[in-house]
C-alpha cells in the first residue's frame, strides 16, 4: 500500500484522482482549503464518495499555512505527493496577480520544502498548457519556448522551475504535467463545457469571446487521471516534464455545437471581444508521454461532451427529485 498526499484533492481533478488511487488500494490524505473560487458544497460533494472508502481521509488546510502543511506531512508520512492545489483562471489572474504568485508559486515552494524535509520520494506537479502562451502548431516539451501570456501562466512556469531546483538538493524526483483544457463531470463552473451546458439548459445567452474560431485541446478527465497515475507510478529520477492532452484541438464554435447536440437544444450567442491572456490555439504533442508513460488519450471530444451533458442532466434530475 502506497501513502499518497493529494493537495487540492477535493477539486475537480483531485477528487477523480483520489477515487482512482483509493480504488486500487492506496492510502490517501487529501489536503484542501475549500477555496472560495467556487462553491464549497460542490467540493464537499466531489469528495464525499471517496471519504466513504475507508482508506481516504481529509485535512482542511491551506498550502500557504506552513505550520498546518508540515504537520499534515508529519502525520501522513506520504511516500508520494500529487500537488494539484492552485488558484485557477487565466483572466482573473490579471486582476489579482500577487494572489496567483503567492498561492501558485509560494504555495508550491512550501509543498516542495515539506517533501524535502519529510523524505518524500516522488512529487507530481500540476502545470498547465498556459506556460506555452501563443504557439503555432503542437507544443513540445523541452522544444517549444515558454512564453506565458498571463500571471497565471507565469506562476505555473515558476512552479515548474522550483520543482526542477528541488530535485538537485534531495532524493526527491519530480514531474510536471502540463494539462490541456481538462473537462468532464465535476468540472469547475467557469470552464467552457460546463458553462455552455448550464447556460443553454437555462436559456441564457452564451458569450463567445472572439469570432468562435479559437481552438483548444479539450482533454477528458479520465484520460488526464490515467496520465497522472502513470507519472506517479513511473520510476524516473530527477526532473521530467510531460504534456497531457489529446493532440486534436477543436474550435470553440464546434464545441458549442457538440454541447447543443448533447442537450438537444440551441444556444443563443453574443459575440464579445477576445480576452487578454487567451491564446488563439492550444495543442499538445503527447509523443513523449506516450513513449515514456504509455499515455494514450482515448475519449474523443464528441464522446466526452456527450458524457458530460448526460452527467449534467442526471445531476439536474437528482436535484429536482430531492426537493
């Protein structure tokens, strides 16, 4: 049995990861501060099923609270750490850039220091495609320059650099995983698939930033979790970086059509100016992850959006039935 500490384990990606790891028999400590970026009750619902499994426990704490963080490491004594806790959002990061640097960079430094002090063997760091900025074609690790367009992206670059630095001063091995537009059940409410679904279903006007021709490499949650688990289990010394995406970006207007199809509805749209920090296109070259981790994304955008809308409609029926 492996002891794993997951920061941000009550969030979207974290709760799916915890369930996958717990189901195979790992012992999990979730460390999450239930940040107000979105509704606490949503996160509590996310993590509820995992907490029933017996080998999962929850610690409510902030990665900026070093005393609490180090105390949790001392009690949990994790063999491995998956660091998912972060302040998300490209556009909001322009409004409060210091907050993003404090949490995403300073908080990551605290986690790395705890890993060093408590002899953790392996850490997985959740990075982002935002580190690349505007790229023509598919982004490749160790080839495509890092040119973030937002404070959020810059904070993730800094976190990666810290991970690299810490592998040179301890037995810790670290891997940064650059996630490309993850979606699926429990997705944050501000992300495109969940936002489009909710607004179409409620008859609201859907804002489209730009002309709808921007492209994103939408990656379904189960594929991302498989990539994280593969990286967690890999025996790779030192520091490594991998893209986790599909490598098949789709246009925003086509994503909207997929959501309309899944809901059997029609969107009312309003076109607005493109937002700062948003690249025109993101696309992952996942060759390295495939070769070294056996990573193979399996869920197409069409299948993934159908899965999401089915989950959304079922959740809506359950809410009506519980009244």
